[in-house]
């Protein structure tokens, strides 16, 4: 077998190919099920004797919880039980803790305040769960939850991270002085300072990365049950990986992993949020054990706004030092990151390590310094959101480059050209400890400008001006560091019904894993594409699994499938030698058949598996089946990269922004299914457009969420986005068996800077050099009016 899949022809366009092998635009097999409403999401499940839960949440952002009066609720029709923190005491449950350890600049340990399943003694944000009501129907549970009375002494709240770190700010935890979780520093401060001192030009920007509500189409839900005889829990819940979530749930419940089973069916989006163990799951499992009946819960959308993890929310003073020729000398990022009221598993990672690693991008920047203070506030916790620090790092760098180009009078495309890492320099060691192994950044950049008709822009600008519109164009180059290495299962099982099951620990929550994984298996073993099944979401079927996140599913599961296929072939040669009456050393395998070299004797892999299923007598010591359960021992991070070019038109009288053109050229290495990759990019770009132009989470001074529904929180619609031009220009990586680099988060990484650079470019005639996201019509109208009056409003740097 080849050690890697051959690079695919990934030219855009074309109808679905008849072939289902690597590089073909094979339609997603999942779609027929999902579009007909036959999907099985958690809320679609129903079990015998189930009860229903509703949570009581704090209406205040900060306060001492004096008492929880449940008497009226317990007396209501249909109510079976009401639980508070006191009822959970003594059962061995553990607080939920972050799994990351970010080093502090002074060497002290990162502060890790634990989160109890139900608030005890203090509430810390609006939406903090305080109690749960369990009843015979969902309606009865919700009605009774409204009857629970909370006695809370309201305390002053702080919702802004910078304010939380100020002297005299309200303190969320007694053991977290000054609300500071960690004071992070990376880079050589002395060398960076010297580079800035010697610089011919320094570009500076204060950049706000706005808080985002995650908004998956499927809210969180769960069904908890407990087997008293086996002393074993089962939770049906959406996740991003059943194996890892099972282990984390077991830790929270204070039991061994073998005593926990997690089952995930279809998942209607997650974007990072559903990867974590939420406190509601612990409470539901407790109720199921005590009541000896299954307990189910489905979040209401109004609850999701206040209780799901939010994304982004950081502020950075970003600086770029350049020499007289425009060569990058150093970057320095000094920021504050909002953790929310509790520190989530990945909360401190995004604004610290991931900013540094991803801000380098495609460029030969020799020095990078990152200084970040992470603070707790009285807001919903911040968790991973599509990219989890990767789009943020690229956004900071690309905005700085445009600012520097204007300040130095250098064409922004030329400034980027001067600083791109050249192919001859690969492998390229960056100042943040990463090593780029593959890519052709200059060629990709030039292809993006060509695809965007960069040279023909003047004509389009003239047309826009004749229509009374402002027009701007923006470049968004990006390079991401994909998720850290993790082991992944690759199971291949030949079933009695003639099908073949892939078992792996990543999890599809909208990406479309079934089809590309089947394409990989078909390419390796020649098994019929339409006979392949996929199992991902049952922890009992898994022996390992890193889950889906950080754009690594194909790199990890794909490599696991290839290695498992190699093992199937090894077993098959032994069995085929017996069946074909030949020495196994003389058995060859190709195109789904085992054959005796130099003869016409052969047997197909599916026929061989069927014979084993039928009980063919084998010599002692031979494999009894072709089944394999294998663990791929992780792959290093890879470095997907690309260049997105956006053009916008702005109505100066209303501030409305229309995206007129959008072109993207991406290097994802080997692309197994171009159609699915293109769809992933469309989704990511639209989410980036949402953050850039529409989405903003707003809390008032008391910590109340002012943007708590779709009446107050804007999402992009189909009419708000253009048709996208998508081009692949892949250079396979050597870091995994597939040669893939990951694509799931790239859309956000490219769209944030390209769209915002285009908006600022369009507003340049009015003296605007920076505008923070979201660039809403109101924000744009204000800066235009200020420009006409000759004075810039707060936050607009000139």
C-alpha cells in the first residue's frame, strides 16, 4: 500500500462523478436522510417511563444565593422531584474544571475555579442553573420551575473584561484575586522591544473581537438513565466526540469511565460549543439515578442565549514593526480576554497560545510577543467557537498589514508579497515553535488575486461611484495551526449482512463525515461504496477517540482508516492464501481482490469476508475474521492556508453593506471530496460575515443580556451573502497518511479580515482607517457622518 493518498484533482465545478474514489465530488449520503426529516436528533428520542426536566436559572448576574424555596413547586401537578445544590451534596460529584493549563508569566499556576452542577452560595451570571424540576410532562416541569422562588442578595456585576481587572471591580471568586485567571506571556520581550525601537514604521490598532452567541440550529438536549443492577449511567446528548465526552462525564460524576455510556445521534451544529460537559448533564444523571427513571430535557432557545457557551470576546492592542522596505520585524499583541463567569475547558486557550500560533500566518515574521490577561466576568462562559483563536490571530495580523500599507504608502498586495514565506525556504520554523512543512504561499496568493480580477477593480469602482455607492476591496490571507495531536480509532468491521462498518471517534455534527470516510475506505480496500456504514456516536463501540474539533477529523480518522485498511489487507492475505491454496507471501491485493501472483486465481475481499462469516474452516493460527479495531497514534498539526478577497458596496446614506464579490483560494492538501470541502468553506465564510457585519452580544451594566433573542441578535440570511468563487490549490502535507490539512475553520479565518479590510477600504475616503466588528449600518453611518463633519467618533482611528 502507498503510505499516503495521491493528491486529488480538485478543480472547481462539474457534476457529481460516477466514481466514488478520492477527489470526486460525491454527494453527501447523509442528505437524503436529513432533508426528508428522517434524522434522529436527541429530542427525537423517546424512552419508556421518561420524566421531563426544566431548569431554574438565576435572573441576576451576581448575588449571594440565600435560599431556594421549592415548596410551591413540589406541590404542583405532575411534579416528581425538585433538586438544588444541597440535594446533590454527598453523592461524590466533582466540580467541572478546565482541562488546559496556560502558563503564567511569573510561573504561577493558572487559577481554575470549579463549576458545581447547580449554583451553591452564589450566582455569577444570568442563566446560572440553580435548581431543576422533574415532572411527568415538559409543560408541568416548566410551569413548576416558574414557581421556585430564589432569595438572592444582588451584588454589583461586571461584564467587561478590562473593567473586571480594574481596581475596585466586583470580585467573582474569593480565591481569584482581581478576577485574573492567568497573566500569559510568550516571546522574547527584549528582542521585540529592540525591533520596535529600530523600526522605520510601526502600525498600531486597538481591535475588539466581538462576543458571539453560537446559535446552532439544534439546541442542547439530553436523556439520562441509570441501570441500577449494572451501576451504569447512559446519557443521550449531542457532542463532538462520544469517547472524550464519556470520560469527562465520568470524571464529573465521580465514577469510572466504564460506568458511563454516551450516545450521540445526529447533531444540528455545534461549532465548538457542544464539546464540553455542561452542568445540566450532571443534574439529569443524578435525577435519573435517584428517581430510577429516565429523565429528558431540551433547552429552549431563550435559555440557550443565556446558558450556552458564547464565543470570541477579546480586546487587543496590536502592533506591527516594519523596516524601511516594508519587511516585517516583529509583532506584539497585548490583550484582555473575557472568560465569562466560569472557565470552560478551552476558555483560556484562544486568546493566549492560539493568538500567537495563528497570527504568524504565511509571513516571515521573525519575532512575536503575546501578552494576555484572562478575566472572569458576570457573563455566560466563553468557549470554543469555530476556529477558537485561529480566526482571531489571522484577523489581528491582516488588519495590521492593511494599516501599515496605508501608513507607508505601499500597495497592500505588494506588502504581503514582500513578506510571504517562499517555497524554497520550507520547512519553515516560526518564532512560535511551529514548522510549516508544505505549501506555496506566493503562488496561492497570485492565483487569488487573479481569480478576484484584482487588476479589473478600477472599472467596478467607477461603476459603484456612478451609482452613488462606496466600494472597497479587502485581502484576508490566513494560515491556521490545526488541532493538537490526539489518538483516533479506526475500526473496520465486515458485517453478516454484507455491509462494512467504519468505527471512529471523531463525530459528524454537520460536516458530512460518512461520505469522505467511505470514499477513503473504497479507495483503500475496494469495498462497495453503498455497503459502507459509519459508527461514531456510541462510546461503547469506541476504544479511543479525540472527537471532532480543530479541523482534524479527516487527518485523524482518515489516517486511522488507512492504517486499519493496511491491517485488514495483512489479515486478508493470510486467509486468502489458505483459501486459494497458496503461500501468503505470494498473495497480492489490488482493486478489492486478493490474487495469487502470476496466476488467474483470485478472490474478492467481500467474498472472502462472507466465507469467514459462513464459518469456512481455517488452519490453526489464521485470523477468524477480517475485522480490525486499530488506534492511530496521532498526527502532528497541519497548516491549512489560503487567501480570500472580498469586495463590498456601501450605501453612504444608510450605512448598509452589500458583499458584491467573494473569491477564495485555499490549500487544504489532499481534498477527498471537493463538494463537501466547498460546503464547509461556504458555512465558515457566512459565519465570519455574520461576526463582521451583524452579530453582537450586548449586556447592560447589571449583567442582563440585551440581545437575548433573534429580535435583538442579527444573523446573516441568504440574501446577505453573494455567490462564492471557490478554488483549491492544494499541496499535500507529509504529516498524516491522507495528506490533508483540515478545512472546517478556514472560512472564518479568511472572511473576518477580507470583509473588514474591504469595509475600511470603502470608508477610506471619509478618513476611516479602522472600524471594529460588527460593521452594522448604524456604525458605518455614524463614521460617515463624522467624516463629513471632520471629526472621528470614539473607536475610529485615523
